C-alpha cells in the first residue's frame, strides 16, 4: 500500500525533475542532449501525473526547488544537474518494481514508470558529453594548484612585508606566470592522453589558474592591512574550494563534506606553516 506522505514526496520529486529538465532542455543546451532532456521531461511529467492522483504536491517550496536546480545548472553544468537529480531520486526504477509487487492494482502503471526511468537514463548516458566535465581534471588542477601555491606565497610574503598592495602585486605576478607555466604543462600532458585536445586542456588549466589567482589577489588591492587582506583571501579560497568540491561530490559520488573539509584543512595547514616561516624570515631580516 502506498502511503500519502510517500506519494507526495515522489510527486514533488518527479515534478521538480520535469520542470528542471524542461527549462534546461529548452534554453541551455542543443543537439542530442536537448532531445534527451526534453524526452526525460515528458517522462517525468507522466510520472508526476501518476503520483498526483494521490494528491497534488505543487507549492512555493517546490517552485523554489526548481529555481535552485536551474541556478545549480548555470553554475555547474548539465551533467552535474543530471547526476544530482539521479542521486536524489536513487534507484527509482527498482523502487517502482517493488511497489508494483506490493500494489498489484497499480502494477502495470508502475512497471511502465520503471521502464521510463531506465530509458531516459540510457539516453543521458549516450548524449551527455559536456566539455567542462571532460576537462574537469584540467580545471581542478589549475584551481587546486593556484590555491595551494599562491596561498603559500601570500602567507610567506605577509610575514616579511607590511604593504598589502605590494603583497598583492607579488602574488598576482606569480599567478600570471604560473598560469602560463601550468597551461604549457597541461598541453604537454594532454598530448599523451586519449580523447583530450591539448589546446583545450591548456586553456582550461591556464584560465582556471588565472581566475583563482585573481580571486585570491583581489583583497590585497581592496584592504590596506596585509594581515586583514590575507584573512579575506583565505575566505575567498575556502569559497573556491566549496565550489570545486561540488564536482567531486556530485560527479564522482564522493562525500561533499569529506571533499570540502580535507581541502580546507590542507589550505589552512599550508597557510599556517608558511606564515610562520615568513615571520621567522622577516625577524631574521630585521
């Protein structure tokens, strides 16, 4: 027997997926993926129509969820959206099959829903080929290297220098130089990897490094005190880590908390160690 609370939860889940796939399919993608998303949207609409027979589920909270998924797609891409929705829904096809066995009067409809789930998952698997996902390793390499390397440079520099702007200029120059170096290294590496275009790998690595370097440098040009600028820079670095950790969590099925906390712990450990070294060097210099 299907409970009313379970039916409402499934109704909301299917309606949110329907609207999110519909919007993204219409306005954000093209080609085969567009067709797969619009087809999935129709499937989810059919599932919603089934579940709303137990009581409609739409309301302000549901529309807020839809908006949040669309915003999530804009920030992280279509692949991340599909993976997230599939993760939230879980093994829905298997659930429908189990419900069909326990609710014989609905078995035909529930088994049809199960087939729909399997079909649109297969379509997604064949249609999704998002560039940012294929070059995720290049993006992650650029961002992670920029955060650790430049945080170390800034931590050491404020131990010796007192001018925030001077520290910022040093870090920004180092960031620009390192972004070029990382892009060249990524280009060379991608030449030996199947399925990657070296120029795209270089572009993603270099641009992601430069973007992270710019975010880290910004506080030193906005805040006069070097130590205060460093604190704001660390906060910016934590936000960047929070962003990048979403990819590891959603696309690779890892724990978001574990991914985020381990990276932040590494960042803070490097910052503390190199700040102490910088202070020691500064004391010796004076």
